[in-house]
């Protein structure tokens, strides 16, 4: 497990294509935009973009964002986004290791909770998150903006 670096961009985009699952609205940024976007993500002190590296190959990624908070006694909370492991590397421990690192980062930041969203049809992912101690706890709403 390590923080992502700019050189990971091609591997990250490949992983995000897998995560998109052919849904056009979820496809990653194009080549002209992706580099500057990644630079902004890497420069943001509230975010950590992690990669699971297996023998020099990026096989997974997760992003954790720590949010300042005025409730819960001022304790921050974390949201996890874009969790994906390469199809040929699943069930080998990379996802579990990524999420353990995410939990450790949130705990170190003093977060009182970690949230994540997962598409309703991703039943295998839901079982995975539940095996890590996450619970189904809310009804989510989404509005895509033009």
C-alpha cells in the first residue's frame, strides 16, 4: 500500500474504467484532463489516493477524504470513494489491505465515522464491505448535474 504518484495515472485510469462497468457517465476523465485533475487530488491535504502495488503493478486503488465537521464535538468524518481492484487481482487481499489502510487513516485523523456509497447492483461489493464491519445505514439520494 502506498500513496499514488503521477506515474500511476495510466493504471488508475484502467482501474476506473473497470469500476465504470461500461456506464458512459462513470467513465474516467480523458487524457487531456486527467493529469491536471490527478495533480489537484495529490496536492489536497484532506485527501489520500492510495494504490495497492503488487510487484510493481498497481492492482487496486481507493481514495479517502477527511471532512472537517462542526457536529459530533468537532470530530471529522471520512468518505471513501472509487474503491476498485483489478478483475484479475480480486480475492487476493488487495481490497482488504486498501480498506484497512483507509480505516487506519480515518482513525489517525480522529474521524468518528467512515462513509462509502456503492451502487445498488454491486452485491459482491456490499458483502465485502460488510465483512469489514461496515453496515447498511442510510438511504442515499443523488442528482446528476448537467
